[in-house]
């Protein structure tokens, strides 16, 4: 067993062939208990139980279709149609902001290029899926300019207890970090720009990479790793319910006997219809009976014979009792899926509500059945999209903060980055869409 100790000889974490454990400490009064580990004499905060929250969260997302779709929608909604640089010229008579485009080739090429697009998409992915995003600045050889801003995959990142270091290691879920791990200095959370200027004057940025303060879900009060919005649906059990409904229905349909007709045939009927003496062997007689039954079943169930009248006959014996009379009964299907589908619809809605996504926007509705009343009209979709653009304002600005700081550090000042969005409109506007800045 591999054990990691601190300077005082206290075991912090241990890893066996089939076990993983750690020592839990109280950080302070009225603060949540959390786990920590040491790497090269620096203490880092674990992310979730056994340092595995990102892996567990991504596993849940991969198994939950509506959650994965909702997260994807929110990321795309945040990204919009890209970013453009402007300067604020002033306000018009209706107090609407008036912008002047910035025609700086360097800025335009960067915002339209692969490097920014890669940062932009991965930043939204990590912030919305895991609640945390970890941007890193890459500097030139003399430390005078930031070459690019990139995002380190959040699942591989851990923050030091004093929030001055960012540890990056690709196998936190399986083992302790080793010499392959990377450590970046992290900028001061309160004033990252001033901290950058100090590091520049000290000559500590030359050819280096420095981590921007982690971007996190602002609504979470956790000190180190924020919880994503959808975590509430996970903890409350709605995601588990969404998993169980399809499992139940699959088993029900696989194991149930979905019979429609019960046909009762007297034994004497076969003796008269297929006398044994008419056949050379029992096998020949059985084949004839099977062929007869197949043709009869086809009359009851084939697509060509819906609602067809079936006529049968029988005889009466000497005592007046019916002989050779077939009894045909229609069976009721005992699989009642309506209640389960209703529960599934509720679970899907609760998951989307946790993301602040209107289910109508994603077409989570049908004109009848358990989804009735949530058909997703054009107005619902249009309003849901507009609300999403408004509610996602915080995330969009958070992701742009490192880029605006980079531009300012590189000497490009008084530039504001705004998003271009395609907005659905009504027919009285004379067009189906229009472009808006936000």
C-alpha cells in the first residue's frame, strides 16, 4: 500500500490495490469538512469525496441524455455567434448603449482564429459542466506579452489551500500526482492585473505560464471548487429517477407477454378437422395443423385485415351442448407505461429547470399524453431563448475576463468584447431572425 504523509508524519492519503482513502480534517468552525493532500510540500484541496468529483460528475452526464443535451444547449447559447471588439460611444435617447467597432487587425484576427475559439468553447464546457474553469496565460520569452490564453481541462486541476498554485495532473482519479504533474502560479483573485504587473517587474513571467484565478459558478458558496447548477438535480434524486424509468420500461417490454387474443379450441375439433387416418405420420398431421393455425392468426392480426369480421361455426351434440366451438377473447395489455412516462417527464423538466433552461426550447413536449400542455409553441421557444441569453450574461462575462485582461496587458486598452447573437423574431417584424449584441 502506498501512503502519503505530511511533515508531521500524519497519513494524508493511501492507495491500495482495491481501496483509496484519505484523512479528513476540520478546517475551521462553521466550514465544511474537506480533504487535502500534499504535493512537493504544498497542500492542495481535494475536489469532492476521494478527489473524484469531476470523474463522477462526467459519468453521470454521460448517462443522462436530457442533462447532456441541456448542458450542450447552454454552452452553445453562451457562445452565440462569436465575439466582436467595440468601444462604448455612449447612450442614445432610449438609454441604449451605442458601440463603435474596433478595427484593430491583431484583435480581429485573434478573436476569429483557432486559439481563441479553442479557449472559448472549452471554457464554457468546463464552467457549465463542472462549475469551474481554469484559464492559463502563456507569455513570450521576455515576459512582455501574453501570447495566448488557454484552458486547462478542469477535471485535471486542483487548487492549493492558499490559492496561489494550480496543480495539473491527468490521473487524479487513479493515483497520486508524480513528476509528470505541472504546477502553475495562480494570480491574486482580488486584483489579477496588478499581480501580473508586479510579476512582470520582478522578471518572473519570461517564457512562463501563469494561471488566471479560477472562474467558477458564482452562485456556489464553496471556497475551492464551485458546484455546477445541475448538482441540485443530482443530489435531490431527479437524475436517478431519469435513469430508472427507461430501465424499468426496457425490462417491462422485454419480459412481458404482450398477447392480444386468447383462443380456446376443443380437443374434439382437431379429431374431426384433421383425422389421423388422413396422414401418413404424426409429423405430417402436426405440420398441417400448424399451417392452419398460422393462417387463422393472420386473419386476426395482419395489417391487411384490420377490423375484419370473423365467422366461425359449431355443432350441437345430442344433449344440446356445443361442440367444436371456439372461444376467442381479447386480452387487456397489463403494461401501464403512462404513469412512468409522466414521472420521466417530470424528471426531465426538473433537470432542465436546475440548468435554468426552458424545456420548450429543446422541444421537451408533445401535443398529448403526459407531456400535454408543454408542446413548445413558437412564442415559448422564442421567449425561452431570449431568457437564456439574459440569464447567461454572467457566465459570458466571466469567460471574457481573462481575454480582456490579456488585451490590456498587451497594451490594447479601451476595448470591450461583446457577443453577437441571432434572435428569433415574429412575422410582424418582416424577418424571422435578427442580430443582437450583448
